[in-house]
């Protein structure tokens, strides 16, 4: 019952074969693409939260998260090149392990993208309030409009994060009316982000004081399961900073000599980003310090908690790295580069909305594909007659993202988003190994090297990071999953197109539709 209803791989591949994509990308282009996709949100937004969890051990945390991403990326590359159609991990699972597990993956992706978009909105809000309003206009946003409620980790007196709410709704409106970023615009934003971080490294590294790294691991390597602190706990949070590499995997079909160039592009871009992140963390912590604010028993106060918010309001902590909503710009101001810090704040202010747009767009795409398969109501895949966009699902998604951004702190949101991401990545690794057994003869333009090692390493790494998330974030995924099971068995299973004997595969890039009637499976 749970492993039935496998979508015929032949139907999916029939759609892919109708596409005619020219192989033009080399390893260098893939590396640049990967760097552009990965660098951005996490490093701008989560440096302070990561430092509160691990102190200088944040540098080790970036290395741990990067290593797990590398093995996950190699699994993603094989299956993305083999099944190059919409739906990401949801479609891959549907074609290998059946509808039920595919539903759980799609449901987890809904959590991942929506909550991640909320997290980026909160991160944008910090740069908007600190750089644009305060530094340029001298306006101090009232505390009750600058962060969510105190009990959820906002600043003292916080009621609602108004800038985060507004940017989420604005991006949603742009998506509904059909505005999409162009490749040139995106390239400019990528250049802005990378340039800003490069300048940050060059200005901070010469001023690093080694004494600020002592103790290097104030909360240890393992802070304890469910605590979310220590180097591994920080790795589970700043894993968020690497998400986006899977976009490189999807370019495997357009790559020259993919067996050589895909792993170079994937591993090279992730290694570059890992070193880049470590240098940024070293520059931030080594100049103004990044030791966590400790609570009872020598354990750091949880990032985004009520207790930490109270500590950060005290005079002795108000300038601390771990208390900043715009960590990197704050560091540059503290070491005498106020104008450059403001420029970096502007870079984040300009670049982060495009990340919100991509995340909400990806969320609506998953909803759209699941609705098209009959697992969600048809109204969610309805397209506006004038705007030509799935306006209903976009509006629903945007409202959820806006509410999350308005009331939750960035650290908690990132942890929740990571829980869904880690589950999806684990299922991709399982799907690759299953397909090697069930479909060994199907053409693979890229084969994961040493899958017997890389596959289990991906699964173990994802589980390892998951159990080192804060306990509350770990609970969200099974709670969300339980709600998903109610929806699946109460609505989706009985209305599934595959369950009724019809397979429809539409590739949204190529505009190709394949409808294949099959015998309904026995129920």
C-alpha cells in the first residue's frame, strides 16, 4: 500500500526526450553558476545566529555542512540528469518509490521553500531597518514593528516584523502579475553579492586578532542532541547557507562531458563557497569577537530566544556580533569602515528580494506539480487568464510566507526549513540507489562516483544534521508530516490521477505534455 503507485519512468523520460538541449556548458561555467546560486542568503543572514551557537567554531560548522552538501550534490547530479523534468525530489521519488513517499517529499518541500522564504524576508528586514532606515535616514523603527513577539524570539517589545511582512507580500504580488527576474538582472545581483563579500574579507582579515578565537569551541563540537548548539548544532543551522546547489545539478543535461565536468562544477563551487564562508566567519569573529552569550551551566542562550533578546538589550552586549540583525555590515562599522558597511547593507537589501522571489516561485511550482497529479485540489493549478500565472497558489503561499516572516526570528525559521531540506536530500540519495537496481540500463549522462559510499554518506550526513537541530525544529517535521498524512489519506489518495489510471507529465520549460493511460492499480 505504501510503496505502490510508482509513476512510470518511461512516461517521464518520454517527455525529457522531446527536449532538445545543446550541450554547451563546461566545468568553469558550472562552477560560476553554482557559486552564484549558493552564496547569498545564509552568509548575510545567519552569521550572528551561527556564532551564538558555536562561537569561533562557526568556521568548523561551515566545513561540516559543506562536506555533507558535496556528497548530496553528487547524488542530485545523477538523478537530475536522468530525469530532467519539473518537480525536483518529489518527481524523482514518484518515479522510484511510489506515490506515498513522493507525497511526503513534496509535503516536506512545501515546508522547506515557504519557511526559507520567510527566513530570507526576516534577514532582509534587518538590513532594511539597520542600513536603509537608520544609517541613511536616521529613522529608528519602533521595537514593536521591527521584530516578532518576544516569546518567539523577537527584540524586547516586539509585536510584528513589519518590513519582513511587506517585502514578502510585495514579492508575492510581483509573482502573481507575472514579473520574473531576467538572467542579466540576476547576474548583476550575483556580482553584487560576491563583490560585497570579497571586499568584506579583504578589509577584515588583516585586522584579525588571534586572541578573539579563544576559546575556539566554547560550546564544544557536540552541544547535545536537541540543543542546537556547538559546532555541529551550528552546522545544522547554517546548512541553510548552502541550499541552491541543486540548481547546478539540473544543468547536467546541458553540460559537455558531464561525467567529468559535473562533479568538477559541483564540488568546485561548494569547495569555493566553503572556503569563502570560513574566511567571512574568520573576518567577522577575529575583528570584533564572536563568543556566544552564555546561559546557565555554560550553555549558550538559544539563538532567537527570549533570554538572548534580553541579554542583547544590555549595554555590555548591544554591540556584540551575536546580537546584530545585519551582522556583516555591523562588523565593518565597528572596525571603522562605516561607508563600506553601509554599501554591504545596500547589497544585501538589493539582492535578498530576488532570493525570496525564487523560493516562493519554487514553492508554487511544487504545489502546481502536485495539483496537476491530482494530489492537491485542481484550483491550485489554475492559471490567471490575464497574468498567465498560478495566481491562487501564489497568493496562498505568499500569505503563509508573510505571516511566518512577521512573527518568527530568522534562526528558528532557518532550522525549520533545514528539517524539510534534509529529508528531501536523503530521499534523493535513496532514489539514486534504488534506480541503480531497478533501472540499470537507462541512459545516465552522469553517474555518481562510488555510489556505494556517496549514497549512504549522504543519508547518514542528513540524519546527523537533523538530529543536531534544536529539538523544537526537529518536532516540526513529524508534526507537519502528520498533517500531511491526514491530507493524503483524507483527500489525495482517492483523487490521484495515477490511482485512476492516468499519467500526465508536463515539462514546464519545454512546454511538452505526455498523457499515457494505464490500467488502474489494485487498491
